[in-house]
C-alpha cells in the first residue's frame, strides 16, 4: 500500500526490509517503477522488483539489519518529492559465509502521488556508499 506522505517512505521501506515483507516493499513502488538494488539488479516494474527482492532477502541479506542515518527530502511540487536516506547495513554474508561487516548505503527515491491516493516510488536506487 502506498505511504500516506513522502517523508515516511524511507521508514516504511526500512520496516518492510527488516521484516522481509516483500509484498509490503513492492507496494511502495508504482506498477511501472524502476529500482536499482544493492546487488546492482535493475528492476523494471513492481513484479520484477518483488522477484529480485525475494531472492536478495533469502540470499546475502537474509540476516541483514538496517540502521537509519541522515535523511533529506526535497519537495518537487504538489505531487512529487525526492528522498535520500542513509542506512548502515550489517549482517550481510559474503559468498564464503563470512560477515561482510558494516556497509554504508544510500536509498534515493523519487516519489509521486499515487492515482488511488498516497505516495509511491516511481524510481529508486539502493546503493553502497563508496568511502
């Protein structure tokens, strides 16, 4: 379900991610949204987003935790906003099963008013922050 306001998008994303609730994650995106995931998969459309996140949350991110950091929102008129949210990701497993340590990440999302009410991302990127 879309979020009620753009400023709660990152919190809703984090809560759904931590719960491994892929249906909740998917509904944060418009039907035709684009999403670049942490693993570099470029998903086009809500169904592709759900498929990819299902695999990622069962794989390297099965035990991952997100800790919220700095955030910023810029309103782009009455029906759009851009959000930036820093997270620290921990509990990620390397291919050999070892802990990858703490990883700085950034979620950037362009959200718009959804046709049925609320706000959804039309484009988002969840990326590792290079140091």
